[in-house]
């Protein structure tokens, strides 16, 4: 043993055996039990597995010259079977003495469980950057739950190496009054059977899920877990689909449902682009905007970062709220709805789809892909083809498409995505049809990770002269035929933009919203980018890498300011503050001045004239208002 190791051992023994417990928890004691842990261990000198050295017992032998290290680099652990439930109030750890031992414990997680397989485990503490070499590190634990099994899991790739561990506490069942969360956000904890990782988008892995709310509540249930997404599926930070065994309202969600998504936001370094886009959707008063809540995620004992728990887009009360079809819906009104579909360029990879005569891939999400009947698919195919055919003949002289498409949701969907600069606008678009309603409605909005100037292909968006559609898609052609069919569609689109501008689509309100989300995410983003250190690296479609979270958020705010002005100019909208001032001619108190959207004075007088269809700014004395004429 070297002099350095003898010194560390002496210091450790003094701290462990002579430090007054009053400086920790006077009523609690150092806990002992049966040592448990992942096997085999690793011999770092050879890189081979071993059952003779670096064993779990080394983490509890009071010898700083020994350490535990697993052969597996991730999802491995070492701990104690306490024999009965204990409430843990304090933990201690000593890094491996060799160089790099301290770094190998950053983001290490302590868990407690009452099942020997740790499926029901919950975190009780996560190590942050403040790890000290050469001495025991201690931290009080804020968890009121009683656990029989306790363990330490190293971060991904670290082999869970640790020189010494200590758990303090007292015997007891405990309760759920105080549960650990690493930040102010809700926390989702997932454990899979045998630590199995999901491997595709079809097969669910048996899981147990704990959701710890920011109000202290806890929801626990068995669930299936699988991968989800397309491009996002390729990232090291994986996106997931959750399917609970029972329906739940989760974290204040409107819907009570089994199916949920965990959005990974790997390429979105603000971690909030979807949240901001959904807020904009709500301001535009879309019939349904997906529920979305930022959370911290633990998976099989490892911290995975900041995610967003979101709805799964499906037919359900609180989501797409239309009639859900079943096997009895085979004729009459029942056969007319409800249908939920997605015009998706990758539709051929899905279970239930059609392809239109013009080559559009259409994925049918409801009726359920595993349950849809041939007669239902046949009805939908006929309806969709009629809608598409009408769209392709849309013109000032042919408005047949209005019998098939609800323009208010169609145009607002377009405006939301244009404001957000979503290049994926028509790569994928959801629509739905209610029972006994001839029209298709558009929405919800979805998938904004490369929006808001986060796509090098269109960056900077402020320099673009035209709208973005999603190049090369049949859906984009379908949409442009409707949106620019005639002057009436243009005027209606301006009306929806004007309404949104009046309701909160302005730089000040949106920047305030972004700042509020940034404040909410501050603690979590620090841990997220400690886990995924990519702030100075371009990933996915990033056009720039600014090196800090605050710079990424500022870039988002700058984009919104520029894009609102861009949209105003594109739509011919003049904000009230920009309304032309009065001319030199003097007006009486009850005289009207009427301007068109280009700011041209078209009437001045005391009697309100008959106006043709369109949008106008009206001034009377010091009052300014807007008017829509049909």
C-alpha cells in the first residue's frame, strides 16, 4: 500500500468511526446488511471480467485502497439488502483513489427499492459536480419512503466504480410525504424487466413507472415501453412511448389515458421549442393542442436528462375529441367517423395506410390500425380522395374544396407553423373527421424540434422571401392549392393572423413566455447538458452551436421578434401602433377615417360607408379599432 493510500485509509477510518453522528443525523445510525451488486466485476489492468477482485464487498470494507467496479459499463450497481424497510436519511461515498475516480461518480444515482429486482426503485439522491477526492462525501437524503434494498448506480459508461459507500437511517415503513426530485421539475422513473432496453417501435418492454409530481404526488403503475420517432430515434438520447396498464390523468393533463410520449429534445438545445409552439397553438385557439410537461427522466437507475411528457395523438376525450369507432361502425352515420389520419411521407412504414391517386401517403391512426375493418378503410379512402381531388381543382371559380375542408383550422395550422418556421410543416400533418360531418379538420400541431431557426437548410429564416412548406411533399402541393385558391382565402388567413396578434402573438408576450419556461428549466438544463455536453457542438440540423443555454434561449427570442415582423409584412398586417397618423385635414370628434391594410386612407367623413369584404383600420377621434367585412 502506498503512503497516499495509507493516508486516505486513516482519514476515512477517522471520519467513519470518530466523527460525531450529531453532525449527520443524531437519531440514525450507519446501516448494515447483505452486500449485493452486479456481477461479474472488471479487472482494469486486463480489461477482463473477474470474480476475485473489485467485488461488491469492496464498497463496504472500510479500505480506501480497494474499490468496486462492474464488468458492464452501464446499468450496473452495488448496494445492501437491509433485511427490512428503513428510511434513508443520509448517504456517503468515497471515489476510487486513482485518477478519474471522482469524475466517474458525477451523475451517479442512489436508489431505494422494496423488490429484490429493483423494478419499483426510486432515486433518493443524485451526485452533482461537487465530488471530493480522498475523503468521504456526505449528503442528507430528502426521502420519506422506507426501503429494504439500497444501491448506488454509476453514470453511463462508468462501471459503477466506487471505493466506499455508507447508508444511514432508521427502521420504518415510511410514507410518500417527501420524495426526491433532482430539480424543481416532475420526475419520471422507469425500470424495465432485467434492465432490458427497448429496441424498436413495435415491441413493448415490460416496465414499472413512478411519476413524482412537482406537488409531491406520486403515480405508479406497470407499463410497456418502446421507442418512437423517426429522425429523433437515431440520437443517443432516445425518445420513448409509454403505455400504462391503466388510464391515468398525468401531471394535470386534460386526458385520462394509457398512452403517452417522452420527447427527447436532443437537437433542440433550448429544450422548449415544442412547449413554445404549443403555447402559440393555444393563442391561435386551435380546437386541440397537445398536453406537454417538462420532466427529468431516470431509466434503469441512470439519469437520462430533461424530456417532455406529451400526449399521444389519438382519438380520446381531452385529445382529438371525436367519436371513437369500433367494429359496429360499418354503415350509415356510424361509418362516417371519427377518423384520425396523418399525411406522412414515411407512411409506408406504418401499419394502416392508403396511398392516394396523386401519390400521397396517408396513415390511418383511428380506427386503430389493428382493428380497422375493410369497409371503414374503403369509406375513408373514398372520402380522402374526394377531398384531395377538390383541393387540386381549387380556384376562384371552384370552391368545391370548402365542402371537404374546414378552412379555419387549415389556415390557422398553416399560420402557426409559418410563425414557428417549421420546415417539417407538410412532411407530416394530422387531420380528423367527425361523425356525420362532411368536413376534415386540421391539427393538432406537432414536432417543432428543428423549428424556430434550428434547421441549417433554411437558416436564417428571416432572409427567406417565401413561406416554408416542406419541400417535395404531395401534402405541400395539396395545401398551397387551398391556401392560395383565391382572394377570399387570403383575406380569411389575414383575419386569423390579426385575431392572434390581438390575443398575444407579439414579441413582448412571447419573449415573456420564453423567459418563464427558461426559468422553469434552469435547474434541469444544467443537469441535462452535464449528461449530454453538446452545447458547443452542432447536432442534428443545428445551424449554429452557441456554447451556452442562455445564448440558445436568446436566439429563440430574437427569432420570434424578427419572424412576427416578417409575418406582418407577408400578410399585409399593420399593427395598431403602426397605423398612419391623421392627415393635415382637421376631423370632428365623430368623423371616421378608414384605412386599408396597406395604410392607405380610403374614406374620411361622418357617416360610416358600405365597405366591400375585407379588413380595415378605423379611427374616430382618439379611438382606433379593426373591422372585418364579409
